[in-house]
């Protein structure tokens, strides 16, 4: 039976839907990121300002014509895919058996991790909650092992972690309490249904972790739904993913600037599209001639202004005092259109420079040094995320094993770091070969850089390649010497380097 109790409204912190100050600070950024990621679906009017005195109908049509060019989602999705380049070993038996359905919703281990990667990259982190249905009645350990009951994972959006308490033990954060908002379907009338928020409060206690669920009615009264239970586990099974160190970080997400630039691009392209529309549907002006009478409202009536299918405008000759009728078209300044188009391209380049995506090769020419530093920065960022992801996955498996009493120590993640390296482009290849020809780097360093730049397969044996090159050098001893002992460095590379299939 649900227990009803009242909460003093004077202190909002007594309500389970109280928002932590860190969440309040981040809410505008998180809202913008989610709206952009979802393509501003149903929200274009919130990001396209209405002009002063613009008629409502004209504004509505302008919003309908506007198209949001989503640059943010491909960035996040592609990098989320790169972070799934791993293999897991040593899974505990229950997780191995459940790896094709780790969330009780049909998601496999890898597809679940991909979804967590996307949410974590977009919002700086998401959360993974390990849950297990409560046991019914007195059951032995053998009963539990034979039961289909098992843990499962649930991705929690960062926006739904409303409040928390953390203490530090030896510099390590320990979550003491956390409130998670979940939308759950409830009946509405005889046939309908609706979603209502439920507030899941997890609290550490001496006997384990207490899990209570509350709702709040229209009067602000807190209702306990009557499902409170104590789970015999040593810690709250909630993991920040990817692991940022601090379980509840206050940093602005990395893709926030890219999202703001995407909104800027949306507004510029909407303005450009509106100008193009006006060019194709021009605005006419007419200098008034003599009135030809009065209408029913008593106001002077002018000659008809006809723009039919033949686009003929009827003009009326006037006397010598007023002159003839005149008509014209409001023309758009071509220089203004050109400047706007240039601004659109600059904004696109700015978005690309913010991206960690390998799919959006910048059209801006770079020096070899700039390209190298840019590639190194992107590789370092993704490798850092990969390490955080690996740490979070290990914590998730540990939480799983808290419920099953299995040993998680054998679990390990092997990342394919070659996919996280920035591939060399033609410009960078020329720069490396010039350094080699100038004796600025030796042959082994060149080959290692080519392998790091994904121009050689990860399995390429550098020693074997060098032996083949040395054998070729000995065959060419009669040829004129050049740096590194090769007559044609490019030809030698082509002949002796393995193909990257």
C-alpha cells in the first residue's frame, strides 16, 4: 500500500525532484546538445528568432521552409562507432550467457556500448545503472542460479540524474545517495496511457543499498509507491560512462561549441534560403495613381494590381499632374548574398575544426606541421575517451558481479588503437618523405609513423620490411648513392611496404 506523506514546500531540497546546482548550471548546454542531435525536431521556432513586427503567418511559413543541416549527429555517431573497436575477454558466465541481451530490451553487449558511447560523447558522460528484479520469497543460492533472474544494464541520460551526495575516501569518490528520474507508463482513463515521472532514490545503508521510489502529485505531496527494498550490495551500482574520474562532473561537454556553431549555421542558411525564396517570389511595389472611385468602406479605390499566370500588371495612365502609374520589384543586393554565402562556408569550416570526426576532411589547406598536430590532438582525445570507456566497462562488469557473486577479475578489454589514429593524407605523406630524404628521420622512424598513420597495417613487421629494403640496397650498390642508400625512395617504399588491405 502506497504511503502518503506531505513535504514542506518552503524547502525545495526536501522534494525528490530537487535539481543539484551542477545540473542546473549544465541544463541549457545539455538541452542545446540534445535538440541539435535530434535535428531540432518540433523545435525550429525556438532557435529561429522572429523579426520585430514580422506577421505571425509569415514567420510560421519561414520556419517551415527552414532546414536544419545536422552537422553534430554525424560527428558524434562516427566517433561513437570508432570507440566500439574492441574485443572483450573473460566475461563472467552469466554475462557471457546474456551478451546478446544485456539490457532486457534486446541490445547486445556491443550495441549497448555503442549507444552508451553516443550518449557519453554528446553529454560528456551518461550513466549505466545495473539492476536486478527483487527475489520472491526465501530462495537458496541453488534456486537463484537456476532462476532466469539476472542483472541487466540500463542507460540513464545525464539529464535524469537529478541530485546526489558524494563523499571521498582516500581521494576516491563514494556515491552516498542519488536520485534518478525515470518516465513510466501509467493508465489514463479506460483505454489510454500516459507517462509520469518516478523518482528512484538509491541510498547506501549498513545492510546494503536502499532503493525507494516516489511520485509527486499536483499538490506537491510526495507519494511512496511502496516498493522500497534493501539490496545486499556494498555500493550503489551506478557508473559514469565513459569514466570521467568525478562521477558527477561539472565540465561543459566537448561538443557544446560545435552545437552552438550548428545553430549559427541553421540561422544563416535559413536567412539565405529566405532570400532565395524572395528572389523567386519577388515583392512588387507600385506608385499610386489617381483614385477611380470609392470602395464600400469609403476609402479611395486604386486600379487593380494584377499578377496572374502571365505576370501582367495592369497600369492606368494618369493626368499631367499625377503622372503615369509606376511599378517595380524590390531587388536583393547581390553583394549581401555573396557575403552571407561566404559566412555559411566559414561556419561549416568552424564546425569541422571542432569535430573529432575522421569523416569530415577539412577543405582548408594545412601545412604539414598543422596537419600533424591536428591529427595528434584528435588521436589523443579519442584514445583518452577509449581509456575512460575501458575503465567504465570494467566497473559495469564489477557491478554485474555484485549481484551474481561471480569473480570479475578475469574480464579485460582489448582496444584496436589503430582505428583511433589519425590517417595520414597525401600532404602529410609528402612531408614525411621530405624529412626522410633530408635525413631528419631514419628509415625505422618513417615506417613506424606510417604504421601509426594507418598507411601500413597494424600487423606490419618493421624489421622484416627493413631487411627487404637492405637486400634491395645491396643489389643497387652500383647505383649513385642518395640519402638512406636508395636511388628512388618513393619507388622503394612502393616495392617494399606491404599493402594496407
